[in-house]
C-alpha cells in the first residue's frame, strides 16, 4: 500500500480492492467506462474550467473591490491546496469539496461574474 494513504483510506481500499492485478479484459472495460464518462460529461468539465478562468479574470480586474476579490482568492486558494476537508489525493472524491467551494463562489458573485467568461 502507498505510504501516503491514511489508515481509513487503507481500510477502504482493502475492503473494495482485492489486491489482485486486473486482467486485460477488466482493464479494457475500466478504461472504456472512464472514457465514456468523460465523453458524456465533457460539457460539465469544460463548464467548470470556464468558471475557474472567469474567477481568475475577476481576481485580476483592477476595478473590482478588494473585499469582493477576497471571496474569489479564498475559493481559489482552497481549490489549489491539497490539504482540505476531503484530501485531494483521494481519487475523484477528493475534489468534490473543491468543486463545491468554486460553485459557491460562482453563485455568490452571480451576474457580476458573467462578463469575465471568455
């Protein structure tokens, strides 16, 4: 097991992962399912990246008040910091809280943010 995993993550992995190597067929099925999921959710992924870019543009606008920028700065710092509520090294699940924080910042700024999308 990876030394970077904490005890709870190790127990969770041991419960769901038998430790055996995946067969070629299992690997192909897994890759295909991941690719299908990415393809189906491509617009959502691109939308999220658009929100990050808009927040970045908002942060660098000289006409925005510092206290409005502080909301964006806090959200972006939370997003890039690997140690947070759900650690980012937990596959997929580790980014749920980060996505939630970015979504909250976008919702808070609302229409004010619209002109910062590319």
